[in-house]
């Protein structure tokens, strides 16, 4: 059964009316089509009205929707000839991070992205998209492989954050994230990042240093979750809505702050309602920007990425 968010209740109500009408006996064709068209028009207007007025906290809910497309969905809809590569050559493979070679319109690329699950069993296997140090060391190995073989890198970000467990800390979580940032900064191939759902703290940034960063319309990207922020500032996670507003975590906020380069429009009602249409928009963003980046020399790509992240933020002396 599809997950329904609280504010989507009016949408679901009209959809139920449509289903009931389509199964109602006794209506002739013209009468039926007229009633259905009227309800479909009403549904489109209600859906547009709701999704154009989402609060930051409601955007967080949409970004976390369990039916939202994940990395494997984008791989299926955008790329061909995907071959997954496993392991960090030190500890184990981390299924929370998907990495592998693929082709984009016939061109070889490296694809790396967080992967959540759709049910309890899958989420336990994927650790809810929270990556351990070995996952980031796997991505480091493949960033370097892409650089060695001159393959562009495409990353998909969707994680609550890096896994904060004792084992992860014992195996060097902070060092693994820091090393990932260093490796991404040094590669001299085009790198494109898509914030596809949750962009949570260093766990997100550890694969997000693209020359170009696009963000899906209803995704979020912040240094901490609204619940975590509220627990620190107000000692009460119920203030998450207030924290979400203060964090400036929506795509609109981050575009204005020059943290991202482009907002990728989602189908009306969110990406979770139409995976193929979302993938078309994401592919367009990737292909357009990749064509631009391919015109740069390796040294220019290095400098472009350096200057992009060096110039973020406002400094006062």
C-alpha cells in the first residue's frame, strides 16, 4: 500500500472518488467521461495548490517518502550496462552505497549513490541509507578508478547521514569522510552530483563535491536533520518544523545561497508519484552539464571544483 503523507489527504480523497466513479455501473459513456474529466481537473488543481505551498518540514517529509526513486531506480531509468563494483579492499562491502560502471548515452561513466530500502528487510540490509566507513572507502577507490580511466563521475545523494554507530566510529568514520572529500577534490574528471532525497550532513557531502550540483525540487540538504537540530537547540524534537525553517534546507533556499547550481523540477505531486518522468528531468540535467564540463581540460576541472567550494559562504573580518 502506498504511503500517504498527512497533507496529501485531500489528494487521496479525490483519487478515491475517481476510482469509485470509474467502477460505478449505470453511467453512460458521455456522462461518465464528463464526470471523470471534472474530477481529474479538480485533482490537478488541488495537487498543484498543495505542492506549491509546502512548508520546509513538509518538504522533509516528501524527501523521505519511501516511494521516492532511489539510486537503483535512476540507474535503471537513465543508464545502461551497469556493473556494480563491491568492497573497500579492507573490511567489507557496504550495501548502503551503490557503486559501479555504466553507460550514459553510450559513454562510460562511474555511478555512485546512496541506497535505502522500501521495506523493513531491505532497510536493514541497506542500513537505511546510512553509510559505514568501508562504504566511503569503497567510493574513494572508485573515484580514483574513474580518474585513472578518465570516466565522468555521477553521484546520487539520499541519506539521513553517515552511520553513527560504535563500530563505524571505531573503524574511522570521520577520517573516511575527510579522505573522501580530499579524493573528490583531487580528481580531474567531470563530476556531477544530484541531491535526490535527503542530503544529511557529512554523510551526504562525502559523495557530493560535484563540479555541478543539481537538487530535486522537493529534496532537502542540510548539516543536520531538523529533529537533531531541534533536540540540540530546544531540547525537544517536536520543534523540528521550526528547525527546518531555520536550517534553510530547501532547494529554493540553497539555490539562493549558491550552494547548488540548479533545481530539477519534479512531476506535480512529487518524484514518488512518477519515477520515469523524474528520471527524464534528472538525465537532462546530467547530460547538459556533462557536455559543458567535457569541454574543460583536467586542470580546469580541478580548478573549477576548487573555486566552487572555496567560494561558498559569507565571510566577515
